[in-house]
């Protein structure tokens, strides 16, 4: 299992994608060649995020900061 698949696997199990994990994914996708397993894992993660089964810490932080600005 490669780093991309490992990061995705942890996010799927926990239901949460941290800012750090998201940055690691971004770096891995930009800087390395990856195979079909990693591509499919990433697509699965995207689907889970879109369907609300995995939460993104970055979006939660953004929403939180917007609420504190308007309050």
C-alpha cells in the first residue's frame, strides 16, 4: 500500500480528513507518479467527502472562522 492509499484509508476509517493529511495528499498527487490503486483510492475519498461520509477539517475551520467574523 502506498502513501496515498494509506492516507485515504485512514480518512475513510475515521470519517475525517485532517488539514495535514489533505496537504500530504496534495503533495503526493503533484510530486509522485501513482498507480491505479492510488487513483481509485483518491476517487473513493472524493466520493465519500461529497456524500458527507468523510468530513474535511479545512472546511470546518473555514466555516468556524466565517461564523466568528459575522458574530
